[in-house]
């Protein structure tokens, strides 16, 4: 569509960071439209800078484009300035590779990474010129699909999507596209297609389920209303993770994005079982990539992209069984090529000093720990097995090497939390400061800064805390005040998240289908880019909740019984209810659970899923 | 810890070979900002395995130098990039190896030895294709009347004195101004370089203010980079 291109070109000159809206980056895949049978618009419901950093998109983009007659393109949420230009000049939302309007595509896929991106989905559908409600999109195409971690409870978004994809997407995305390719020539209705799609493992078509409610507002039943819909939809898992598809090329952006580097996934799932952590449960089981595979992927991506930085991605990289050998091999390569190797989520205490030195050689910026709670008792409640001794030992080592900054991450509002635990946060931070002064002057750096970040705990589905009430804003305010009261050193800096953001996140995370109306209403009032402080309008969200008679406390601040049917009870993420209940009980008794490497605790994941420690 | 702070680039090589690349930037690449262009080229060189010379220091970086920045949104086939290598490469080999790794819209036209100094850059020429609600001929006439004014004053913000008015008329040299279907095709020479630089968008903005309505579209191409004496910069 030449017209769109011309229109865009003039507007780009009046737009911030215009390179985000025109495509043409190295590694972007352009195909001949006439030779393509299925077109997929992969939408990340946030701005380019954020979305382009997302690993899942890179994987699925490469995977789909590896099929000659499928074409997957990228779409992001425009910033407000460009969005205003688009609306004023009637430019529909388009994909970056072809610059074609996405309303003409076969599939529009959204990845739902965080609750605060929900309104962006509506905004993008609307910008595309499509009705936001699934029921109003009567034609077969575009088929609007959703995936990503928030899909473990997609109910608040159920009315806007044709189907959801549960779990890992590498196989099921292609199965879905193949089904479409096969059925397309016979011109099926949307319902005919969705019924067939519902037979595929891991595909959830929300309109095929009726939800009934009790008088107290809780869910009483979730029942399939067509024979193709299964009573329980099970998430997809790639058992042979070492041989799973991984792209050999990335799209290399011109503008700087949040994570502007090569990313290689080294393992999936997590052995730790921290009770607050949704990722730790929904991505189970723990599987790892062979270090030869990791090395090969690192080299090929560095060569293709020209990036001078590579990062290993996982929930806990040091849990790889061959981590030392891996890092030795990788740093041999990166040193030679003047490439910077960075390792987020690394537990330094388990590693040899030599390796730490090699990796940390470049910039001594800082150390980050996530004790999450201020006392050992509360860390036992949440099953976060990092001890104060480990923190102190690592900090001592780091300070004597010249490190000056330590970041400590905590959560406020955890179950069983008392003022004593909050005081413990201040005390731990103070101990780290004191430790710095214990190091001889000639060994330590010039100064010390301990940053304490205290976010608000939000209970999430498929965790042992899914039953827990979230602290109210008043409770959190008290806790924040108590924390500040206990901090006396100027070397400790405290920061916390905007409270209202956590409230909204809490409501949406464990919400049900009735919330669709409130999301629609908030969006209509102008709520978009909610995850951006400068655009977040809690007042409008509150208005929306009021108008839709939504009791936010019902969703966020209520203790749920072990017997309650959750809005996501028909979705099976392979973690058994029994296990979650048991873990919840142990949490209240401050009893820890061993990690998967120490021995199986019977979470419900089957051995066939390929977990290293399963069975 | 003091003795641990040693520059990483210990195998520094003193001998360096300097090259001046002339490249084009057009199409989608037009929207790459100056800063992003630097990064894009670093990655191109990395992919092409060009033996770049690295600066010394705690944060060694490849030596890349753009003698004259190009405003975002402007096409050009005369852009300059100076680089230094630690090995000698043939001009054509260098050009071809780089081009094999370039993103859409960027292409090296030639590689050679730098002859002149950056400070010799004094002017640049541009062709602007301007479309307004007027016909091409009327736009041409309007532009000529615009240039025929006694003064063309624009507002310039400075940190010290706030907003003040600057007359840009003496700096604009009109080379040609012809209608081409519904567009006006205007070639101008403007001062460029470190001493004084005038961007085309300042001129077109002043023209738009003069017209009193919004210009529909402008496509600008930089066509020449010149020295004080009007020679081509090489």
C-alpha cells in the first residue's frame, strides 16, 4: 500500500524516534506477498523499545518465517505522538515489514506479558480499524490470538480474543497456522475454524465456555458449550528443549531499545519454587540447553547481528548444571571478539572467584540481590532460600574488589508479614553499609550506596499464594512509612513502586470475565500505556470500576478458600491444586520446600515433559 | 584496588590506516538518527569483520568519525565516514565487505584515502522537492518571492540570551528553482561544517511560515559537500 508509506514518511519527520515506525532493520524478513499463504501480525502491546527487547517475539518471528509460505511481521504500540498523527491522517495500524494494514492479515497475535498492557491491546485493535470485542468481528479473518504468561488467567481479556495459546508456543503456533492453511480454501466460518482449533492441545477458545457465578460473586462453574472444547485445557511444553527452535538471526534495531544485545536462552523453568513467583511455576519443568548448543547459538547470533554484548537468559542462570564450563567457554569466545558477556539472574555465591573476575572485569557497576523479605522467617514463608550469610559473604568479597553499589530488592505486603520483618529490611541494608566500612580503606572503593527497592507483592494465579489477599493501599502505606522510619543511614536509598499500579495489577491478575467490561470502559476513557508512569491514570480506572460496579477488593484483597473455583480453574498449567494448597499451608507455618535439584516435591509436572529433575 | 585498574586494550596497535568512505543513506534508512547511525555502522563493521583500530582507555571503542552530520529524514549520496584500521585493505575490498553487511538504504559508494581536513568543509548543496496545495509553478513563484524578501528572520534559541531573531537570507544561495508537475524542485547551497551550519528544515520552516499554511510534503536530498572555495570535499 504505497499510500500508507507516503503518508507515514511525512509524519515521521514530526515524530520522536521515527526509526521505530518504518522497519527496514537488518534481519527483518520481507517476503513476496503473492507467494505467501498465511500472514501473521505479531503484536507486542507496548512501544517498540520495549517490545523489540522481548525474546519470545524473536523466537516466534524466526520460527514462523522459517516456513516459506508463512510471513510473520512485527507490530508495536505507537507512542502517543505518532498515534495522534495516525488517527488524524487515517493511517491504520500497519506491520513494520510490509507496511500493510494488519486488519488484512490472517492472524493478529498479541503477547500478554503484563497486566498493564491490556488496554494497549484494545487500542491497537481499534487503531487497526477492527472492533475490539471478538463477537463483533464476524469474518473469519483476522483471527485474534493471545499468548504469553498472562494467558494463564486470560479471563479479564476473554471477550476481546478469538483464542488463547497456553504455554510454550514453538509447536502449537505452527499447528494452528497449518490448520488455517488447510481449512482456508474451503472458506469456513469463524466458528467452524475455532471449533477445529479448539481440538488442538493448548488452544483455549473462551467463547466455547460458559461461566456461572455464585451469589457471593465467586465462580460456580465453567462449562464447555461445544463438543470440541475440552473441560480442561492443558498448557504446551517443549520436552526436548535442547532441540527446540532457536533463531539464528535477530532483527537489529537502529534506535536503542531496552535490551539491545544478543540474548541466548540457556534454560527454561526454575527449580527454586519461590512461593510468590508466577514464572517459577508456570514455566515448569526445569529444562536446560546443552552447552554446545548455547555456544553455537551465541556465536552465530553475534556474527549475524554485530552486537558487542551478549546476555544469557533464564530465570536463574547459575542453576545450569554445567554453568562453570559454559561461562569459561563463552568468555573465551567473547574476550577474543571484544564482546561483553552479561549474566542477569546469577547467584555469585555458587561460582568460582576466577569466573566472577573474568565476567566482572569490564565494569564494576554494582551487585544486585533479591532477598525479597527482611527476615529469615519471612524468607522461609516465601521459600526464598537466600540467607543473610550468603549476602554478607558476597558483599564482603565484592566490596574488597572495589564494588560500591549494592541493590537490594524486597517486597512489601507478603503473607505473614509483620512490622518486625519490615524493620528487618532496614537492618539488613544497614548491615551491608557497615560491612563496607569494615573493609580496609585501601581495598574498598571511594564510597558506598545501598539501594533498597521495595515493591508491592501482588498474588498471582498458579502460585501457592493465589489464595492470599493482597495488602490494601492503606496497609502498604503504613508499611512503607515503617520502613522509612527505620532507616537512619544516608548511604541507604529507598524507592518503591507507585501504589495504584499494584492495585490495578492485583485486580487484573486474578480477575474473571466480568472485568472485560471495566477494561473496555477504562480504555474508552483514554487509559493506554498504563505501565508508563507518565500516562497511568488511576482516576480513570477508578471511574471505570465504579461505572461497571466492580468491587476491586473482591478480586484483590479477599482471602480465597482452598475449595474456591478460580476463574482460571479450567486451565491446566500442570501444577496440581493439591500441591499449591500444601505449599500455602507450609508457607503459613514458615516451612521451606526443597528445590527440584535437591529432590522432587511432587508439584504435578509429569516426567514426560522433559524436566531434568522430574520423576 | 588501584593496581587492578588497567586499561583493557593492552594489545594496542599504534599503526593505523585511515580511510574515507562515501556512502548513501536513503529510503527507510533516511530515518536513522545521527547517533543511531554510529551504532548501526559499528555493528556493520563487526559483522563484516573489518579490523578496526580501537582507541586506548578503559572503555576502548572503534574510531568512527562522521565529519558532517545529516539531519534526520534527508536522503544523501555524498555522506562521509572516516575510519581507521589496523590492517591495510584494498579500497574495493573494503567497500564490498562492508556493503555485504549493510541494512536496507545504506551503501558505500566508494572508499579512499582522506585528502582534506574536516575543518575545510564549508557548505553543502541540497535539492528539495516541495509539494503544497498550490500548483508546482505557484509554489516556485512563492519560493522566489520568499527569497526576495529583504530579510528572512527566524527565531533562534540560545542558552544565554533566550530567543532572538537571526536573518538567514544572506546564507541561502539559490541554485535553481523549477516546477516539476505538482512539485517545486529547489536546489540551494547552505553553509555547513563546524563554524556555521544551516539546516534545510530551518529554511523550509521559514518558508512555511511565509506561506501561512502547512506544506504537504518535502523530500530533501543532500547532493554535494563543498569546501570554502567551492571545491568538492574529498
